[in-house]
């Protein structure tokens, strides 16, 4: 049983409060929607949860059967997809996938890559450079990289940004699978997306 | 979709970073153009200024390492600056352990320096009146100096990559750290260029300094890199 425990998380940028005492606890199978107006701290919260920023106060603990995971263990179980994330423009989609798979310590073969690209409706575009992709295709490939390690903790910032209806449907399926097997936290401004989650936190209110 | 599980060790991950950087550099020429342009330009200026004048070996040695040092300053920081500027550092931090990132970048910087030296060194001897008395010592000093230079600048590049004035900060931080290396490298090169008997024995203190510097700098960098990269 995996768990994420967030206690009184606060973040300040100088005098400005970006987050004020956010607390929640999630277990395997839980999903959380983080909502709020622009600038309410949604991305800041996800960045702290992903280990990309340090909180000013408060704690974040990732646990596996009651044992707190260290940073490297969290890295191997966590994936994050967000607008600030960029893959390598000068590598093709397949080269990007192979590189990040190696860094994750995962061996992927041509069949896995083809199946993943096909699922994300990028079949036949694997040898195109990431820099030549449209914004929606880039978003889809970020999901392919995120799913490389079958993440226990999946953090999504604006999960359907830049995606067409077909892309939103695919992401909906990924979210549904994650809710069965792991923990999902998604920050969104789209009121239509609140429904995917059983729990909801409204920031900046 | 379940992903196939396997395991890659430190060497495989480091080589993946190196391969990615070589492929990316080959396609974009991000660092190599800067480093080669600076190297060749500086060499040309030096050759016009001193090419026809017979100078002592220590002056030729110093000029040679000035060219290498400033060329390195113009390009070696790119290995991390590029990751920050193109915003790929975030996903690299999310997916990769720090140690293979450091080793991959270190080897890439060493290869970049080696390429610079392969071009600059023969041109330096052609365009100036300098005479090489001991090639074995010269190349030993050059290789050891390059390892130390790459080791130190790779960590400094990671430190300055998120700063707003990267170029100036890189040179300012690098100079005091690289000073012992430059002193040893210039001293060793001087003994390779001059007519010295038993040159390896004569340059033993410089060689010891260069080996020690490279070992200490790379060991310290491996230990410190995780904090520099993740904090």
C-alpha cells in the first residue's frame, strides 16, 4: 500500500504567500484534483510534490507499507507531466523514449515503443524530431515518457492542455488506469475535469 | 500499458547521457562552434603577435594554456546551460539519478576539449616558432590537464547554469579553482617544450600536481554534484 502524506505545506516567494498550510493524505487508489484560480499555487504545489522545489514550511512524505521512501526511491516511482516540462527538441520521439527509459533503468524494445506511440496516436511519427511536433503531440509524448516506469505517483499539471478531443479521451483512459493502480494528483482549471477525482482541494480560497 | 522492467547500471546510464549529448551537439553545434571559433581566433591573434619572434619556452607554454583555458570558458559551461535554457533540466532531474548525469557530462566535456586540442595543438606548432622537444611529456601534460579542466568546469557549469549572468560567473568561479591546474600544466608544458634532460623526472612535481588535482576535483565533484543538481 502506497501513501503520500502532506502536512501543513507552505511556500513563500519573498513576502508573497504561494501556498498556505496545505495538508492531505492519499493512499493507493486515491485521486485528488487541485483546483483554484490562476496564481493560486497549483503548479507550486505539484513542483514541491515532485521534488523540483523546496517548501518554506511543512513536510511531504512518500511511503510504501508505512516505510518512508528516500529521494531516489520516490524518483523511481513518480512521474510528472506539466506545461513547463520539455523533452529534447534535437532528438526524435523514439530517441527521447529510449534515453529516458535508460535513465529510468528500464529496457524497452521496438514493440513496446510502437505500442505506446500507437496508443497515444503517434504511430508513424516516432522518427520525427520532438522539436517538429505540434504542442498537442508534444503533450502526448510527455505522457509516454511519464508512463515508462508505471508510476505509483502520477502528478499532472493541466493534464489535457493543448490536446484535442481524441487526445483528451486517451488521457482519460490513462487517468482511469492510474486510479486503479496508484495515486493520482492533477491540477486543473477545467471544471469539466474535476469529476475524475474522488477528492478535491481548492487553493487560494 | 505495463512497461518492461530491467536494470541499467551507472555505466550504461552515463553512456546514455554522453550519447544523448553527442547526438544533440552533432545536430545543433551548440557548444562546438563557440569553443572552436574562440580557440582558432585566439590562436590566430597569438600567432600574429609572436609568430616570428623567438620566445622562451615558458612564454610559449603560458600562451598555449591561455588559448585552451579561454576556449574552454567559452564552451564547456554549455553542457548544463543548454539543459536549463531549453528547460530539459526539469525532466532530467525527475527521471535520472545525479551521478550518471555528472559522469556523462564530464566525459562529454573531456571529449569536447580533446577535439579542441586536436585542432589547436598542431596549428599552434605550425603558426608559431615553438619547438617540441619531448612529445610524450607534452601529451601527458595535455591529457592530465584536460581531465582536471573538464572535472572542475563540469561541476562549476552545473552551479552557474541557473544564474542570470552565466558567462561572467563561470569565468570568475573557474579561475581561482583552476589556478593550481594551470600552474602545473604550464610548468609541465614548459619542460616539454624546452631542451630538458630526463624530462619526465624533471616534470615529476608538475605531473603529481596534475594527477592529484584531477583525482581530488573529480572525487569532490561526484560527491557534491547531487546537492548542486537537486537543490
